[in-house]
């Protein structure tokens, strides 16, 4: 047997065809491009998926949006992600401040000593603020009630 080429075979091979026992540069380039594309799409997916969590304004709102994001990630139900995005876009009104002010006003009117003010620390635990412990106000006396008088109507007829 001779090791020569067949007479009908082309004498010039293209550059992307490698010889025997040589590396395949086209395979290596395709593998690197495919891995780069898969990793890039994964990073884009997770960045887009965490978008509502980065938009959450307040602590409670952030926690609800984060739970909705995790639910959508693990269940593949996209409605949870859309709900989290809509919740993150809406700025929820502050209901607690007016209620706290009303409660403190009622405590002043009734003469009850209000509890010390607390502020959350880095871990989220409430701590008594130093300003509330140093300045103690005397208890407020409740307002006197006016005496009730009864009016009787006489029937003079």
C-alpha cells in the first residue's frame, strides 16, 4: 500500500481541517465562545432576576419582594417575579408614623407614661435610644373634666 493521496482528493486542505494527531483550533474556539455565551446569559438572567430586590425601598417591602423573587426562581412561575417588580415600583405609604403619633397623643391625654423610643441597630434588633433615656419628662396631668349639670324641664301648663 502506498501512503500517497488519492488522485481525486484535493491537494490543498482548508485551514480549519487539522491533520491527524493535531489539535482542532475551530473546536477550541467554538467551545470557548459557547462557554462565554452561557456564562454571560446566566449573569444577565440573574442580574435581571434580582432587579426588583434592588429596587425595594423599605425593609418590609424589600423582604416581600425578595420572597417573591425566590418563589419565582424556584417554581418558574413568572407571575411572582412580575408581582415583585410591580411591588418594588410602587412606593408604599407610611402608615405607622401617623398611628404612632396618634397613640402618643392619646397617651399624653390619658396621663400614661409612653414607652421609651427604640431604634433598630445593624442586626435589626430594637435598642433604646440614648436620647429617650436621658430626658425624662414629668407625667402630664390629665385635663379636669367639667361638671355635668342636669337641666330639668318643668311642665307648667
